[in-house]
C-alpha cells in the first residue's frame, strides 16, 4: 500500500485504523441491503393490497419515520455510550425489527409490516448517526469526505443485493402462478436479524476507539465570544436542509423505479423474448410487451451498480477536487437528468434514470462530511440532526406519488429536480456558509478565518 493510501487511516499519533474502518464499513452494507428491499416492497404492496402510488409510499413513510423518531435519542446515546456502545444498541434494535417480520407474516396486515419497517429503521438510525461521523475521524481531516464515501460504497453493494432478495421473496409464485410474496417476505428479514446479532458480538470484542473530531470552531472551549451552539453555524444548518431534500429525491426515485420501468419504457420488441428469461417481459393491456415487476427489480440492482460506480469514482475524485464543488456539480447534473425524464424522451429518459443513480452517489456522505466540519465533540449531536433530516424521504415521495397518480410517474420527476437544485445550491455556497475554502482549506479560529491551510 502506498503512503498516500495509508494516510487515509493513519492518525496524527501514527495509529493505523484501517481494520476499524473496515469493520464499521460493514454496517453500511447492512443498511444498504435493508433499504434496497424497502424499495422493492412498495410495488409488492401496490399489487397485493391494491394501493395507489401515494398510498404505497406509506412504506417509505414508516421507514423514514423510524429515522426521525430515533435520530436525537441515537445522538444522545452516542454521546453517553460512545461509538461502540451506540453501534451495539443499534444492531440489537435491527435484530428485533427483523424478527418481528415472522409474526407480521401471520398477521398479514399492512400495518404489521409497517411496524417492522419502522423498527428496523429505528435501529439503522443508531448505526447511521454513529457510523457516518465516525468514518470522518478515522484518519486525517482532509480525507474525511473520501473515507465516508468509501464506506458508503459498501452501502451501494448492499443496495445491489437488496432488490435481488426482494425479487426472490416478494415476487415469488407457486406452481399455479399465484403470488407467494406475503408468505415469504419474512425470510430475508429473519436472515438480517441473525447477521446483525453476530455483528453485535464482533463489535463487543473489537477495538473501537472513541475518537474526537477536530474542534475548528472552538465549540468545546469556554472561550469568551465563541458560540457553543451548532445552530449558529450556517454550514451545519444548511446541511440539515440539504440532506432533507436529497433524501426526499433519493427516496422518491428509488421507491418508484419499478413503477417507472414497468409503465414508462417504450414497447419491447417480441425478439427480446428469445434472450430474456421467462417472466421478465409481459404483455400489457395495450397488447405490447413491457418489463415485468421481476425484471424491473433486477434492473433496480443495475441502478445500484451505477450508484456504486459513482461512489467509487467519487471517492477518488474527492481526493483531488473540493468536496463542496463536486456536490454542486453532481446536483446540477441530476437536475438535468430529472428534467429529461420529465420530458418523456423514450430510451433517453430511461438512461437518465440510471444516470440519476450515478450522480446521487456522493451526495449523502458528502453533505454529511460538509455539515459536521469543524464541530468537535458536538459532531455527534450534529450528526443526529442530519440523520433526522432523512424524514424528507417520508414526506416528498407522497407528493411525487400524488403527481404520478394524477398524470404519470415521468411527470413526478419534477419533485426530485427541485430537490437536487437545492443540493447544488448548498454545495456551491458551502465555502461562504463555513468560512473555509474546503475540508482541507482554511482553518477557523474563534469564528475568524486563519489563512494557514490545514496540514
């Protein structure tokens, strides 16, 4: 390993935290897998329970409500228990939520599944509130955005396999062609429960040091005139808003991906049946071949491959270019992609859906790193509010679904277009909000810029 790569995980005192980083990154894979299954579940309930798009968005509502309710308690517990204790608490909550799907399958009511979704999300809140800021302190500050994007790449891997598991267990059919999804939906969640219990045991015995973030704004000091409130720092406040709108856009696009692929793609030629698996195409009411739910679930994994490629390439680019400018550029490119989808340009619009996955890739971790920049020990508290902003994923997808119910899902993409515009605004204006040139730029001293660059 060359010196530049090694420096990603080596602290000022020479401690190499690469193993700790790998262990924490496994948590990102876990919640990526769970989130990937959530997005496939939407379409399942639409058909099984005859729900509208706006009604099926209640799956997203329950998921992100769990984040909203538990974000502050998670931040408080992270402060009291440290990173290690908070991670173990979150893993045990996820295990309980996964096991709940076993009785929920027997209850066989929409509300019972929503309870399980909400409880798993509550556990994931602990993990995200703790793991995201923790990755930023496992090495030099200037590589904070690179580390969190590398860790979030594991999230992308989980998101690839989540829809595949969902297509297997949510869209299964018996010999008579009847759906078996409601009876088998519990299986992947029970599997998740077993895995996270094992992870909790590993974390219990592992070395997970409680490292403090740099206090560039002197929030931890009793310096006269120095503000101790995170809310007096615009770069943090605007990060909360940017994360709200980003997650709103992400949740809407992910939730309605299958709807888009099954209803908005151009008619499929009969010749495609010769090289695609049986059941991947089906004849619609118009007598034309269209993509089936099962194939759309597989394509969702293809979208997450684009997402993962964006994460890996983004992590490399963030070592060379300013994180906030990269965020602004990707935000603008996603606005363009959403407007081209809105315009209904056939296969061009379909390609733009996949491009939106690519350009979304760096947004969540980069907003996170930019938002907690320089907040010292209060980074844990700030992290809880940024995670709470995930509630955007519960609210705006319902608006997107409502527009789609009245028109079509292509027109619904006007909602994420506006959301990405705000993310771009935050990225391009972060230097003004933070009074720093970049994550590796000027240091803040007592609220005034120090022209010396960080080392």
